[in-house]
C-alpha cells in the first residue's frame, strides 16, 4: 500500500500537477479529488508489476534465434538416432554388469567404466536408478529376496503420501502461457513444451546433457538456447493452502540470480511486495539445486493465507530452468520419481537377484526402444527414466561416441556466441486485472467498497474510462495525455519553462491545485500548451520556441532601476534571472576546465568518495576515487546515506522521491566547500598543470585562457593586473614547484569567484 501511495504521488505530481496522494485517507481538503479517485487509480497500480525488461532491438537476436531453431529442428532426429543406437549397444550387457559388480573388488570398482561406477554407488536414495539393485544385490536366496522386497515396499509406503487431488494442481503447463502466465524475455519461448524436445549441452566434450529430453507440458527456458534470459509470472491468485510445491529442474548457471535483492529462480510475490529477504520473506524465494534433476521444493505460505500473490519463475544465467508442475496443498507430493523401476518390486516373476538384473535390462531396453519407434507415447515417467540413463551415459565425457551430435553442437555453440549480452532495465508490466477497495482511513486492513479503475472523476465527462484488457495502463495514459485534459499540456510546458528560466510560469510545478501558486502569465501558459498540442506534443518544438524568444535572450543585468523596484522578484521577466548551476553541473564544470572530465557514456556507476566523517549503516566497503574517475556526476553511485558533501552543500535533493523544483539557497557552507573541499583543491592543481603545459609562454595569455575556460569571456584590464599581482614574481625567479603552487592557488581562486557557479 505504501509503494502504491508513492506511485500515485509521483504520477499525480508529474503529469497532472496534483497532490492526489492526499486522498488516501480522506477526500482532498482543497482540490476536487475524492478518496474513491485515489483507489480507482490504485487499481491500475495493483494490476501492474515490476519487471526487468529487455530493451534490445528484436532484430539483434531474431536471426540467431531462427538459426538455432532451424539447426535443432533439422538435426534432432539424427542426434536422437545416434544416442539411441549407442545406448542400445551399451545396455545389451547390463544384466551381466550388474551381477559382476557383486563380486568385484574395491580396486576393480574404481577402475570400471561409468556404468560400473554408477552401479556401485552406495546411495540409498529411492530416486537413484540402481537403488533397488543396491538393496537386493546381497540377497541371493529367494527367501532373503522376498524378505528384503517386503521391507522395501514398507519403506516406500511409509514415505509416500496420499495422492494429490486434481483440484490442488495450480499449474501443469499443458496450456499456452497466454492462458495463465505473463512472459518476459526469450528464455521461456512463447509456450510450454508441446512434444519431446532434445536439450543441447553447452560443452563439445559432452554433447549429452544431464536432462537431454524435455517431455510435453514443461515450462522450459533452454529449448532454443541456455543463453536466453527471461521470466514468466503467473496470474494473481488468493493463497488458500499452507504450502506450495514446485517440481523443478535447474542445470548449469549460478546459484543465485544476479539481482539487487538476490531473488531466487522461483519466487512468490505476496501483495506485490518485491523485496524478498530474510528473516520474514526469505522463504518465499527458492534457489534451485544445479544437479539437473527434477526435485520437489516447498514454500510455507501459512502466514499469508488470504493474501493475493503471484508466482515468478526466472532464468537469468547461462543454464536452463524447467518447471513441471505447481501444486497447492498441506502435505508433500510423493518424492519418489523412479516409479517405473519400483514397478519391478511388484513383478511376481522376479524372485532372485539374477531375475532382477534381467528385469532392469529389459525395462531400460524397452523404454529406449519406445523412444525410437513411438516417442509420442512416452509417459513422463519413461522420459525421466531415459534422462537418468542419459545422465549416466553423459558422465563418459567421450565425444567420440557421438560424432554427429558433437559436430552439430559446435555449430550450435558458434551461433550462441553471437548472441549479444541482453540489456535490462527496471520497468512496469501488466499483471492480472484487479480493482482496489477503499481503505478506511487509509488502513489496508479495513477495506470498504470496491472502486472500478477509472480516471479522476472531475474529468469524467471528457474521458473514456472503459478498460478493454490487462491493467488498463494504456487507457489511463490516453486519458492523461489527452487534448481534452486541461492540466497535462500546461504542466509539461511549465516544467520546460522552469528549467530554461529558473522558475516556472506556475512557480509550484508539482502543484497546480488550490494550494499552489497562480500563474504569473496565464495567457502565455495557455498559448504554450496549445502550441504543444497542435505540434504533435513535440517537446523539441517548445524548447525551440523558448530559447529563440526575446525573453530568453535578455541579459541578467539591471537595465532600468525603476522597473527593478516595481518587480524586484522578476516575476514579469523584465530581465533574465540570475541562475546558479546545479550541484552536479558545478562538479562537472570543475572537471571540464581542469581537463579531467571523461566524455565516456554509459557503463556502471562509480562508488562515491568517502570521507572519515561519512559513517553509518550501509557504508560501502571501499571508497571510490576522489575525482570519481573523471566521470560525469550522473554516473556517481547514489547512496542515500552517503551523498557527496559538495552535492549537499549545493542543494542536492534527498533521493527519496521525485523533485520537480530544487531548493536554491545561498549559504556559507557553499563558500567553505569551494575553499576547502579536497576535490576542488585536487582539480585546481590539475588545471594548473594543464595550463603550464600550454605552448604559450606569456603569463597574460595563460590568464586570458583561464578566464575564457571558466567564464566564457576575456578578462578586463583590472582583472589581468590583479591576476599578475597575485601570481607574484616572474617565472624566471621561481622554481618549478613554486610555479605550480602559484598557478594552483590562482586556479583555486577562480573556482571561488561567484561567476563560476552563477550564470548571468
């Protein structure tokens, strides 16, 4: 509720010049905005979500994606045939291998091939392929086999739970994503798997991956390429059960997603709250094991029963993520996935370990044969059994066994290498359509009537409030940026005027309401707004009109004393107002004249320089460079508790919310910063070094050059004489160190001249 309150506050001030958030608890005291207006807008926000949007032009990846798809489509059959042929040969002697491992010595077990090593695993996990064999291999006598068989059945029945009711299945991914899910990015393609899919490895050494086959009905992020990134989000639902269970597989990549809040690959977003962290919300985010096997994961959501939520599944690394099923319930689903192997237990014809070994062989060969001749009839259990076999076979890491697959895989990797690193930005996206209830006195726990999403009621006659689909953000945007809206165009041109002239025609750019200031030139505001609309909402056109006007081109000097007395605040613009540079522009100007400003664009931000006095919670582990690597101020990392002292002295706004109009104070701290700040002193020296390197040997020419760089004008005669006097004895009578110090001091003085930070 607080997040949405901030969103509505920013939306209202930015585009309408209204303080709409005042109506969260009661009807607005001064403007024509009701509490229902607030919650009508709140519905738009509740129906929207944060996403990490991909902003690359689609043509960058479209052709490569097409090539990868074609490569896979044209060669899937060849790869399948090669693998099946190899496996059929390998499995012909499986029963003999099983029986041989019983009498093998420890040394021979270590030196055996990958089948022997897998068979001899001491794992007692029921999902392992040779779990049953390891339980039975020492039971040669029929009566011992029978006893152990009953014991295993008992063990499995104890650990199994009741069947899950179909009504508890939240998602089985047997429908296209557009039915219940929102897709962002390319990783999850456009829909869940519809048929058997062969998943390529990322290594030419081992073209068989851990999870080689993906059966139908899987949300899979690696169908085309493991390098694609993306997210799917479910529709919003109400939590009714204590647990949510996910059957998920993760292969390759990293353990945690590379996001600010380290959200896992599977997350539950409750009430739109994005920051999932311990101790309260940590359980809502799951990091999936990288072992490439389907496992059940659970979330305890008993604290949030009755709340609205949605599920987010993300793949943000070079591996792939596969989700088979999502279930709501109070108890865990059956963990044992190896049900086909377990079926050997109830086969009455198997009474000895020799018969069990033969049963293993026949079951695996039959499954492989069905993959070859009737792949469309494979059950999910059979696909999983094949994948267990492939996992073992893949451990051989011998590409000579798969020459066709290896050759194709090399082409696949070549295409993948051409994929650009995706660019992502935090953006808003559509979610499920929701209308919000009025919160009585602003309390989210006390809900009143539900308010349909609509624009402000005061504008209702001129605007359409019909929402055709999704969140309704498009309809809201059309209502805001409508020629019929009396505020939007005026608010926008007033902001442009404010930045060009130092103050807006309405001096409260965020508040056009009753408590805001009246426009100084109402007709001018109307004229500019009309021109803005008639010229296709072109901001560039309005900029041009303003800067080419006679008003903008006037001097800041007082030309008529009587006029100045009548209009001392320059409300009527009888001259140009004197403007002080913003904090960031002052720093950038210092770097520019000293020759240290780097014009590089984009890239990561620079950690701020930390003084010994900048202490407290969240302090960065290391300080950034004093000059910020010479980068523009826009690239200095913003840490709310560790803002640059120079910025604060020159009225840098607290980064808490948007600020339409900065404060402009003239206080002693500004003079002290320019005199004593380490950065200013450092750049004074750099400016002096640059000046002394110039080819001209004339002191006067150097002085003129400094004035032009600092003020954009030549010095007058008095200023030249004063500068020479300050610099003292001729250059010939000073050593190089004294010379540098003199010019450093002179440059430091120039930085402290008012004209350096004020624009006339």
